[in-house]
C-alpha cells in the first residue's frame, strides 16, 4: 500500500503544471516507416517515423565536461555529453517533426568500446561478448544516475514545450526484451528477473518523460514469440505473454503508470513473407503472434487486467518487414504481405498508434534478409537502388488509391475479400 501511495503521488506531481500538456497527436492513420531517407519518407506520405537513439552514444568519451559543453545531471552526478551526436539527432528529429510527422525513438544501448561508458550504461550481469543491444545499468548508483540523467536530457530537449530541436512523441524502451540473450542482454535470467529489471528501467524513463511531457508515450518492446521462446535455454529468452504479465503485475505492485506496448509481429518465419500461412491460433495461447492473429495482442491490452485509467493500453508496431525471397513471385509476395498487414490493422478499431515498416532500404548486414522498400546498390551497405512494388503499395495506403492498389494481391494471399481478415 505504501508503494502504491508513493507511486500515485509521484504520478500526480509529474503530471502537474511543469509538464507540457500538449496531447499526443492525432494522425489520419498509423502509416509509418523506420526512416533512412527523409525526402523519400515524405514522398510516401507517412505520418509516423521511427529512429534509433543510442544512449551510450550520448555520452562523451571524456569524463569531465569542458566549459559550455552540454551535460546531463541526476542524483548529484553530472555527465558530459557527445555534442556531435546530440546535434545529429536534432537534425534528424526536427526534419521530421517540422513536417508534422510523429517521431518515435527506440532508446537502445550498445556495448561501447569505451570502458567507462560501458560500465555506466550496460547491465553489470550482461555477458561480456554476447548480445547486440543491452539492458541498461539500473543496478549501480552511478548507472542508475546515468540512465536517469540521459533520459531526462532526452525528454527536456525533444519532448518538452520547446520544439526548437524537434519533437519526439514515443519512446520504445530497449528492444525485443523477451529475447534478452540477444536484444536486452543482462546475462542468464528468469522471467521474474527480466520483468523486475525491465520494469525498473521503464519506470525510470517514464519518470523522466513525465517531468517534461504529460502525454508522450512510453512503450515496452516485445518480438513475436507469445507463448514460446526464441531460444532453447529458458534463461536466455522467455515467452512474450509471460513477460508482459509479469511486468504488469510488478508495475501495479509498485504503483501503476501509463506504459504501452511496441510489438514486432514479423511472420512466423522471418525468411518467408507469407504471413497468411503462419500456423497460429486466435486465442491467448498461440505460440506466436504475427499479423495473421494480431488481434490477440490488441485484445490482451484491452482486457480489464491491463487497462490503465479504464482505457486499453496502446499498441505500436515499431519493427517488422517482409523478406524478398528467391522465389519467382517474391516481389509480389512481399507487397501482398504489406497489403495483408495494412488491412489487418484497419480492422483493429484504432488500437494501433503506428505501423513503422522496417526497412526503407535493404541492409547488407542484416543476415541476408531483404526487407527494403528499395533494394540496395550492389556492393553497398544500404545505398538505395530500385524501388520495389511494396514501395508503391505503401504510398497508396490511407489514400483513395488503396483499394485499386491492394486488390490485385488478394489472390496471392489466397483470399477473395479483405473482409475475411475480420478478427475471429
């Protein structure tokens, strides 16, 4: 009871006059993209954009700030910032938000080559070699202070009433946390241990955000394993549903707050875009949740046990793409998968904030996967080469051209009408 009361008082104080009261923007649709090329994104007419924001990249390699250098402060500790990276984020965010695009940042941590930065930002139990993105150091006093300081800086610079540097409206905290061996590396851990660490990390970020914005949104991050796990060892990964339920219980015990969910409903097999063939069920016991049964997650967030202030938690789809295979019909199948996904989202009664397609351009270092709206130039990492049919389909989404653009792909999906996608 004391924890609940304390958290309730904190919520009331943070949502007070100091926070910018501007409401979360309303957009014509959730059409969005993880952005690489701003001009192309604007040509596509998207309303939402996703960017990566690297927390360890915000720190200066030099431990002490020079006179006039940007700093971030929390718990009596001051951290010098990497001004070049801050300025690059200014340019990226402002170019989008000034055009009315709602920008969501994925707040991630990589293993810095700088030993001091690594110690401040990476969970101390993390494997020293394994993992791509890391759980934050919410354990040591210096690590907690650093995380609080960096998130407060982000909120103050890009989420307050001062929009001179651009504006962020969504924060995705870490990445695909239920596959923590790779994407939220914190060493071997049980579901309860992952939930406890993650709830602490999300709450710290939310506290920073609420100090400056009353309505910007914080999202948890899960990949598509719902009642299964993406690793044979249960100490290396856990089912998304189990983690979500454990997180929700812990958040309520400590004083609930308005968190939401960023979900990645990739096809069951990332190398097969034909999500309509996924072997899933339409109940809460499904092993995976993909676009085929996306209503399972939406229904979960709207259930009484998950509501906040009587309202369903919001759902944002912040990373998912459709691979171009070696099959002769590969380009048609990629486009058909987007049409299928878009029609599925349309039938979820406005539950989805954003559908951020991943990627704009193929990336040569993505394990051979080719998700791009554009192919990449041969020999390049991600230089755009040729537009694919999916590019034209995404451009048509939420316009009067959609029906004519999407209907040719019904046959590819084995459907006679998109109405066959109505939730069961």
